[in-house]
């Protein structure tokens, strides 16, 4: 649950998934001898990340990050009052 660990791990997983899809699709579409990675492929990937970022930001504008309607959350956010023991 540590963001310092989760961010690099998620980026490696995302890169691995992209590489897998690229290796599965690119050879069937490419007929030349060089690496099938050009300007069009880079722009398509950048466009995908742009659409993903727009979708994510639209989601964050509509849905709160914290469960504000949960009564247990509200109770947990209240300062703890120390009870006196007899």
C-alpha cells in the first residue's frame, strides 16, 4: 500500500502489458525488415495515454476520493475522545 513502491511496480506492469500487445500485433501488420516502431505508433500510444488521463480526471471530478457518505468513515475522522477510567 506504499505509493513509493506501488507506482514503479504499476509502471512496470503497464509497460509489460503494452510490450505484450505490441509483440502480438505488430508482426502481423509490419512487412519491412526494420523495427515496427515509428512516428505513427508513438503518436497512437501518446493519444491512448491522453484519453486515459482525460477519463481519469473526469472520473475524479465526479466521484469523491474519500467515502464521505460512509458512517464508519465519518466516525473514524472524528477526533478520539479519551474516556476516563474509574
